[in-house]
């Protein structure tokens, strides 16, 4: 079985205090705390992705609202040798 060797006395103290408050073991308290932290990180990452997606969509909406000419084609951007014009 893998082990985790925590050498910080304050971490040990906090784990045992949390365990006592929750009527569990130090291992259970650490497991629960880590699971909660990981879930919070997952939620933050999902929110961040949603924010990025929304910002990209907003840029697209603003761009579409301005109208203008369509994007350049490959023929307009590159010469017959494939080099930028």
C-alpha cells in the first residue's frame, strides 16, 4: 500500500484536529479535504473554460455585427509558390 509521509507538524496537527471535529480518522479527514479541493479546482477550471468560450463567442458576435468584407482566401494571402503576399 502506498504511503504519504508528511513531515510538517502543523499539517499533522490540522489533520488530527479536522479528524476530531468530523469524528473520523486523520486519513479520512485528509481524503475528504483533498476530494473537496479537487472538486473545487475542477469547478474553477470548468468556469474558466466557460468564460473563455463566452469571450470568444462575444468577439465573434461583435465581429459579425460590424459586417465588412469576408475573410481573405488562401489565394489572396499566398502567392503561387505558397509564400505570403
